[in-house]
C-alpha cells in the first residue's frame, strides 16, 4: 500500500503573482472591512443605547448586524494580512475554525431573517396582539434557539467535512477556506456525506423559506387593504430593509453554492468569493440606515449628542 501524506496546512492561492496587485487587493479588502465594521458596530451601538429602538424588531436587527460583523471578521482580516505580508499558508486548525464560524454565522443569520419576517407579520397583520405574542422574554429565548441551531448546523457540517484527513492536495484556489474549494480536495466519502447533509439542510431551508414567503404574502395583502397612505408607507418602511437583506443573502448563498470551482485562482473566482463573503456585511448596514426611518432618526440623535459634548 502506498504511503499517504496527511496534510496539516493549506496554501491559499492569490489570483495574481504580482506583488503590486496583491498589496492593492489587501488595501481594497481593508477599506471594505473597515466600512463593514463601522456600519455594523454603529448599528448595534445605536440600537443598544437609544431607548426608542428597544423593541423586538430592532433587537433582531441588532443580532443581524452583530452576525454580519462576525461573518466578515472570520476571513477578511486573515486575507488582508496574507496579501500585505505575502503569507499564503493557513494551518488545518485555522481552516477548520474558519469553516466552522462561517457556517455558524451564515446559518444563524438565515434563521434570524426568517424570524424577522414572522415578527413583521405579527406587527402588521395582528397589531393589537403584537406585544402579547412578541414579548422581550420570547425574543431572548428565540435568539438563544437560533444561535444554538446555527451552532448545531455548523458542528454537523464541519465535522462531516473534516472527519477524514486530506491526502489529495493542499492548494485552495481562494483567499479563505471556502467549503466548495475544501470539498474539491477532500475524499469521495466526505463528498458523499456532505452531499447528504446538504440535502437535509436544503429541506430545512425550504421549510424556512415557505414560512418567510407566507409571512410576506400576508403582509403585502394586509398593506394593500390599508386605507391610509401614511400607514402603508410606515408598514413598508419596516419591511423593505429586511426583504432587501434577504434577497442579498439568497443571491450570495447561490453564488457560494453554485459558483464555478476553478483549478486555478482567477479574477472571476475572487469576485465571486468577495460577493458572498464581503458584500452582504458591507451593504446591510447601509440598507437599514437608508430605509429605516427610526434608525435614521436614532443615528441623527446620537450624532447630535456627540457634537454637543465639549
């Protein structure tokens, strides 16, 4: 029987061998990361500090912003350092950690988006019962369940992907440990097991999508029956940011799952990975700050207080 070399570290390949372009990529990623970090942490801060935003909807938005910040922080800082320092190696433990955290934050965010759709359904379609159904204690419990569900989902997938040692190759044609790229260099047994796990997850995701779509269909049906134009605008202003965030999440997930897996690092694979790993955390705070009137007002109050401090 041939001796097999068990891989303990991976090589993250850049799309170019030019040092100038690698540094430019690192600086570009740094700008995106700082923007995403500022936007999401600012959203969390204003929700925590402004009493006008102490309601279930903003509690969930705060969790979403925290998840976005954590999600982009899993891969981007490492990629920035690698590009600027010309360091391409990542250990097996770091790769496992990246994969675990990416799945954790991604799955948990999806679950929060589904719950947020139901929250809006109750608020718009059953407003008189809203505070009886969506209580602060229930929000905390739901949040704990969603985080635990994301943790379980991540543990199953990460355990499945890394249950056997890698012996094919240690080259990952991406700037982080992307799941499709890792599966492409894993054994057939692992690929089959992960396919089964993904099929089960797809069924769960489909059920969640049914709940989400049903909620928004009922919401729009109720909004169209409203006589007051102002009431319609107010209802839609609380839903449109979440719908936009969900659409961006779905498009990003499709890019992640259906994007091409190349045997070489190309600009196309780089842009695809950037889209699903960096664009949503960067864009989501902009969506909420521009579309949600309460958050805009809270930000204005916070900046006014800051300007008055001597």
